[in-house]
C-alpha cells in the first residue's frame, strides 16, 4: 500500500496550478446521460473518482474517452443500460447523480443505494422526494432505488427543507427534460452548481437563477452536444493556501478564483494569512504569525466542510485557541487522533473541537481515514519537525491530482513510496 513520506520544516515558494474541480466534474459527467452528445469537458482532472464515474457511464453504454494529456473527457452515445450496480456505486457516493438524468430521459432507472461512508451517512431522501414531486414513482427494494416515469417528468416547485448539493444537482438535471417549469427553492449555491447550470445552458437548457438559492428551469426541449470548461477546484485552492500558510511560505495558485472560496478566504485572513488576487490566480503568504480563529462549517458561501480538516491542521500551530464546529457531516473529526499523535492539542466536545495551538508539531506515522483527512495530515507533516509517514493514501487520490508532485515543485520534501 502506498505511503507518503514528508520531511517537514520547509517554507513553500513558487507556483501551483489548480486542477479542474472534482465536485464539478462528476455531475457534469452525469449530465452526458441527458443527450447523445458528444459532451466535451475541458480542464478535466486525473483522479480516481473521475475514473469511477467514467466506468459507471461506460456500464450504462456511453463511450467515454479521458485524454489525460489534453485534459479532456468526451462522452457520447445513448444509455443502453438503465441500472447502476452496487459494485460501482459503492465506490463513490456521487454515482447517485445518474438517477435524475436516467429517469428524466428514459422514463426509468434502477440505481443502488450508495450507503454510508467514513464521515457519516448522507441520505438521498431529498433526491427521491424531489423526483416524486416531478412525477416519478419511487420504490426501494433489495438495496436499490427504482424510479419510473413512463409518461415523462413534469415541472414542479420543489422546496428543499435543507440545503443539499447532490439533490440540487440531481433535480436540476432532471428538470431540464421535464415538461414545463421547475423551480428549486433553497437550492445549493456552491460554485459547482453554477458550473453545472452553465454547462446545461450550453447544451440548450433554459435556466435562470444560477448561483442563487432559487433556480428556475424551463424544461422539455431536447439537449444537444456542447463543450464546457470545468471550474478550478476551490477545495484544492484552499488546501494549497493552507500549505503556504502552515509552512510560512508564499505561493501563487494559478487559475484559482477568490470568489469561489467564500468564507474560507475571510477566515484565513483573520488567522493572519494574506490572500490576494494576482495574475489570474491567488497569491497566498503568511504575514507575521498565525492566530487562532473560530469556524463553523456551512453551505456555500459559508466555510466549506471539505476545508475543515485542513483548517484544523493550520490552527494546531497557531497562537492561541480556536473552535472548529462541524454542522454538515457527523464523524468528521476522525483526523483528530492522528493530529494528536503529532503533538496537536485538540479536545472534542460533541460537534465542536477546541484547538490550542502549539509552537511545533512532531513528525510521526499516521493513517488517513478519508479524503480531506488525508491531506490534513500531509499539511501537518509539512509543518512538523522530522519525518511524517502518511499511510492509506488511496483516499487522497480520489480528490487531489498528483499532490506530492505539486508540493515537491514548490520546495516540499515529499515523496510517495509504492508498496
């Protein structure tokens, strides 16, 4: 099993190119089921989750070509299989995003329930209730969701009781082929939602309200081939911003967009990190010292839950105390015992963690438990005295493209050892 070895204590300096966003690419790939294509996605990242979604689309009968050199993904053809089997869906929760497009276009779909994961269960009830509001009949049997709409879907007003990115994406895609007007109220506002709206519009959909909490779709017209550039990954941007800050370095994050960081940029500035737009990207550097800052995870534009573990690593070496409160997912403090092995002082109280900064972390062997926990341990290792060895890094490859190469290019002593 691969391990990543880090010798800490080196300030980072240089440029880091930001890859296309995984969380944008996955629903964009699912959108290819809405028409015969081709749908060409540029700025495509090379990640394990992208390969998994490609395998799922091929299982449905689409042709999928991922040109890693050109950084494009091309999908074409109509689905010949309307079932998403457990063996594929269990690898990645975003697989449930094929449900809306399949039932909208073909009148039926059978998709495995995605189940839980290391950071807690993420139920799909909002997806299903929304599809029922559009006229689909839903049944659950043998671990599978079966959705049918033999006469097609019909537009409706759907009010989400709480913000859900996945449900917004699934119902947004389904609404494009539903007859009439669909309005999504309390819709997610993440940049990846606006990116999906932009791609669907390029395919011929009529959408208004992208980027707001009220999205309206005039559905029913067939969609057509399109080319779309995937937005830069805001979570990768925030992660490498913290890498610069935690090492006392300065990096230029090429292609990064300040408006996509939401509250993350504000909180980093409160903690003593300079974040400034420069040359089509963001320059990040640490000012005089790091200061404790409190955060609570919230839907965008609030502080992203996918940045919580990384921020905790930064606060572990900041002056003073900070409180990190997780409101999105349960069990998302699984990185805390590993950080404490490196000398961090963290106490968990329910959904909050109190972090009391220490002058220096110490390198240690640690184990990753999920995607963002993986990279939080790498960040801690960059700042620690001595060697840190991070095991179970297969989590990392789901969401970070060539992380060790990008960090080594700006001065980190980091390497992957195959095993």
